[in-house]
C-alpha cells in the first residue's frame, strides 16, 4: 500500500470504529480488534482474548456517550509510524459532536494496529490524554 492509501484505509477504519462506539454496536466494536488485545491506561490495564470479552469491556461506553448526548465521533489522525511491514502505531485525537451540533473536546489515544488483507485491527490501545 502507498502512503495515501494507508491514510485513507486508516481514516475509513476509524470512521467505522467511531460509528460503532457512539451507536453502541458491540459486535462492530469487537470486530475492530485483533485478539488477544490490550488496553493500557495510567492506572489500569486489561486484556481480552475473545470478541465477547471485547464487547463486555465496552458495555458502559454507549450509555456514557448517550448521557453526554454525543452522536458522532471523528478520529483526527495526528501521526502514523510504521513499526513493521504489518504493524502501525497511530496517534488519534477523537473529536465528538453532540446532539445540538456542538463540538465536544475529545481524548487522545495511540493505537497499535495490525494491517491484514481484512484491513486494520487494534492490537493495543493506550490513552495518552
């Protein structure tokens, strides 16, 4: 893949992931992860080895987005570092839109993605801000 295709592929992937997150589509969220997967934050880490475990870890996300009236999420890709032929570290700032059309500040994450014939899949998520 060339660089522009990589960015287009990554943007499409994060668009699908953002829709799945804000709509609470747990099977679609789980489908975005390579297994086993890992989430790392300042005060905790957890891993999952099945799609059901991924879905379970996101059960609380949809109600949180709904209570904050967030209806859309857009991933602004800040940086892409090719780690190997099939791995990329992607820095993303999430931008949200609420039900009144107002922009809501988001959070920053780094995603270690594995790129396969089926497209990108998240191996590791690190919250960075």
